[in-house]
C-alpha cells in the first residue's frame, strides 16, 4: 500500500486502488492485545491488519482490557510436601499447589499445606498385618513408628507418644488379622507433657493422642516475641505505642477502638521487646512567668526554658567540645541516659535562688523547667497514675537519644557538633506515623525545629538537636526551645 494507489476521489473505489486490489476488507477492525493474552481472528484489509479478539493465557483471567494472574485462593505452596498428593493452580507464571489427599496413616492439615499423622479412632479394625493402622493394634514398634507383626494383641496404643491403660480383659483373641482388643478400650492417657499454644504462636512439635491433636513445644510467629507465656507483637521503629504497653502499625489504628496512642517508638532492643518512645507533641506553657501545667501539656503559646542558667548541675556530666567527639563515637552510656540525667537535674537545688529574689527570670535561673515538665507529664486525663505511661514514667531525653530519634550512624561522626553521622531515617518513620495519627483525629504533630536534651555542656549551655537538619550544637539554658519527652518500655 501507498498513497499513490488511492482512488481519484480519495475513497476506495471498484476496482480498488486503481486496479491493484480487487477487494478491500472494510470490516477489519483490529483491537489491542494486552499482556499475557493471545490474539485471535486475524484480519488484513484497507490498510489495517491485526487481531479482532483475544484470550488470556493459561494462569490469567480477563479483567476489562487486561489479563490478571489467577489468585488461586487456597493454593498456598509451590512444592508438594511429603506423603501428599497435590492439585495445581496456575497463577500467572507460577504453579501453586494444594494438598488434595495423603498416604495411608496421614491426613491433610486445615490449611492443606502439609500431611500430618492421622488421629487415632477408637474401634477401628485392621486386617493389615504389615502396618497396623496408626499404631492402634500392634504389639511391636517398628523403626518407622508403626506397629506390625502377627502376634496377638498384647497392648493397645493410640500412637507412639501415648499409651492407653491396659489389662488382660481387653486382650484380643487371635492375631492382628482379627479385630484387636474386641472393641474394648480403656481411657486413653497422655504420657507426654503437652503445652497450650498461645495466640500468635506456632507448634513446633505436634502429635496426636487419644483422638486429640496436641503439642509439645511452640515458638512465636514472625513479628512476635516471647513475653512470659504469651507472644506479643515485637515493636519496630515508627510503631504507635499505646497506653496498654503494646505497639502497632499506624495503618491498623482506628479511633474509637479502645486503644490509646501515647507516643511513637524510635529505638528498640531485644528484638523489639524493649525500646524507647517519644511523646506525640511539643510541650508548652501559658506564659513565660508561669510553670508547666501537666493538665494542659500542649499549650502552644510559649516553649519551655531548660532552666538553672549559670549553674553547673551536681553529678551531671558536662560534655564540652574536648570530650564530646570521643564519647559520641563510643556511644558513652551517659549520652543515652536521659532518665538518669532527669533524676540528677531534679535532685539538684541551685543555692541562693528564690522566687522573690529573681521574679522576672525565675524560670530561667532557679527552676529546671524542662526536666520537671518531663517528670510531671502524662499523656491524657485519667492516665495520671498509670504504671506504664503516667506521671514519673517520662523523662527529658539525652542528646544521644535525640540523635537516635533523628537517626544517626555513630561510626560516621567526625566532629563534636554539626551533622556528621546524621541520617534522618528514624525521624522520617516517626514523622510519618505522627502525621498519620493526626489524619486519624489524634492530637499529634511532626518533629521540627531545635529540641532541648538533658545533656549539659557548661554552666550556661546544654546540647540541643535540630530535627530539620540533624545538627547538634549547644544552646543557652535561658533559651526557650522545643521539648519532647521520652519513655522506656
């Protein structure tokens, strides 16, 4: 085809294309064949060629103008397990399988992903002298765990893990080829110590006894950790921390569910069993000459002074420019012990300092306002005396903890101050959770600006950290800076 072959009036004529074609198929209307499909009904005519229809390939199904992989619900394995016969389902390019049936003495589990030993059924009979069914009838234990032989029935057993109470009145007449035990079975007793498998755990050594499925031992499922005799969700950085001491993904939180968010996890240890939490909003107060009010902790009018200006707090380590770098690089304990720092600050008392003596600057000079606010803080009304999250449980984080909150690689720190080592990955996770909570109606705000730590630098300064940049530097105790408080779990 080319344009020179078109008829004089621009349309197809007879003979078509100045005699080049006798007939032109004007009904050919090709369609687009999507991925994972095979075209059908090929046509060619009038400068058009292609398929007028299509079918999805094996393992896919049509959805609008696309072919999507079969979900194969109930087909959850790709390799057929031992003792099993499996059915197949094609899901895209993957063949998924499901246990359909099992060998003798085995039965599919509820998920149809494996074959487990068949349960004992009292009253079963057997004429199989080679393999006594599930161990019910035999008198001799074989290496494969079954009982076999042609000797009379001297002892009835549910399976290799338990023995039924026995006396000679229940002895069968004849050999294993006849009905063993004359249909008489005493109460079955379990000689194995079985355990109760808690929620969110998986049995690692199942067995069947006395027509019951039991378990000898269990482990917590992935994402859960052992806490006494139960499995609890392991906390990860960015999880919501609730008043009941549990953690959870913010996407699973629903307002009105009874769960009370009080903070966000920013540090974990012991595989998530323990860690640290930051509260949901910056603390504030009504006026510069007013104390922090724990009943109204998020008053936005004024930020808090650190306090104790021009006073070296007794027993609190001073991290000056000469020792800060080496202590950061070695993760010195005091740099990450905000709880201990808060205790030391509140135990100190600046001499010759009274409310009447220096009224205009009382909260700058005479009171450890940030530390006291941390210790008096409680998240919500009704939680004042809560043993997990009530007053006395919170503290002013140390500079190392603020760095953990931001996200830091200590091996990359090259200077006592500045942003070396700062990564920001933890702050991103925490802020995403805070933002999501706010979107769900919770009173929460993202981390931003400079935050006070409980780590002292000199008589007049402390270490602060800017959550926008990760920059750590000294700020005056008389400055008003953002304050968030931390909690250990």
